C-alpha cells in the first residue's frame, strides 16, 4: 500500500510544483482531499482514509521532496487526531494545530495569544492543546498578524479576546504524544527536502562546466556530494525507522527513535543545505532558482517542532535513565 501511495503522492505533488508561489496551495489541497491524502490516518468516522502511519510517512516524504504547500501534518497527524481523540467533530478543510499552554479558558470562551501558528491565515480551524483540553478556534474570531518562516510558509500570530471556541477533553496520553507526532512528521518532511537538494546538486554538477569539464569530474565536488548523499541516506533511514516503530508500537513507545530521528534529520538538513549551495555557487541563492524551495525548508523545519539540541537532550536523558547496563538493550530493542 505504501509504495502505491508514494507513487500517487509523487504524481500529485509534482503536478503542483511551483517555484514562484507562496502560501497555501488551494488547488493542491482540493486534490489532497479528493484523493484521501488530506486525512490519511484518521478513521472514517472523522472523515479519514484509515491509513497507517507507514502510509502517512511515505506521503510526507514525497510532500517534502516537492515542497508541497499544504498542511498535511497539521491537519491529519495533529489537528484532526486531537479533535477525534477529544470526541469533537473534525471540520472539513485544512487545519492547524499548536501547543498553547498560555491560552486562558472560561467555559467555551478563550483569551490569549497563539504564536507562530502554521498556516493560520488560511485554515478553517486551529486546534490548540491546553493541558488536556482540546480547543477548536475559528481564525475568523481572532486578530491575525501574518508572519512566515524562512521558507515563506505562513506562521501567524492569532490574538483571541473572549472568543467563542469549541472545547473537549483528550485522554492524558495525548499530551505526551502530540510533540512526538509533530517531530516525526517534520523529520519525514526534512528527509524529503534533503533528497531534492541532493538531486538538484548532482544534476547541476553534471551541467556546470568549469576548466573545460563538468564540475562533477572534480574530486572536491565528488567528495562533498558523497558527504551530502550520506547525510540524506541517514535522514531517510532514521526517519523511516522511527515511523516504523510508531506504526508498530505507538508513539509513546517510539519516543526514543522519534527523538533520534528529529535530531539526526536536523543535523542532516544543515549539512545538505550548505553543500547544495556550495555546489551551485551564487546562482543557488537567487529567488528564481528552484534550489531555494528545498534548502529554505531545510533551514526552517530543522528548528520547528524542536531543535537538534532539544531532541538530543531527550536521547541523552533516556540513556542516563537506563544506565550502562541497559544501554545496549535500549539501542537494539532487545530484552
């Protein structure tokens, strides 16, 4: 199923590839809705396709490769999942989701500021997790200040002043699972974008002629591209492994591989973006060049949903918790 989905997703996202556009791709979102990609892992009762997380991982890698301007992680893995877990109806249209510990709730009214809301200006609802309370916010009821990350994806500020909201209570495990879902979704997107940055660099190195031959023939270029390829392979392997663990055992049990995946993919993002721009030279920094679609996302996504340092801290804390005697079993999953 995943390979078929991957092929379909690649076709869908490739058709929407646009190096000039920014913001939500409404036509692509309609296609995602029609093909079942928008709510892939949600149950049918919540308007979903009842796919596995392995399926979602395959789709997210393709979304990352083509810089798809749609909130798949936010709608499927986070917002829709939170609403369903809290027994609330999942509305149609794209969603966003965010941790909002500072949001003040009084019955079905909410006040406070939601910072850096992904796709905030463009979605039909923002799902905020406040402790164990799941809050559905209508962006139309908020004062919206538009912002963006370095990839020009909307990251908006929403100010609520006694706004009417829909509130439900989620199971306690949701609080633990939310950041893990967000981090793994972002890691998979990073792995996809890194693949594209490498592919563009390899192709450009065969086309750019210097000193009478393609720069791909230069040993220094070959060595740097080999390093980038190793980083891409690592990002793809670790994110795929973490997705597999989450699909088999659940997100809470997969917390260590997810932490390792987000940290390792963040490290790879920096190396691959740097090498890609070194290979391309000045032309790669121009707005007109397609490379920026991949590299700006690598720079943006490595810092979203937790940095390498934050997730490495979690890996280190877990290693200290089990101690020397338990380290090998922790790494291998053996009893």
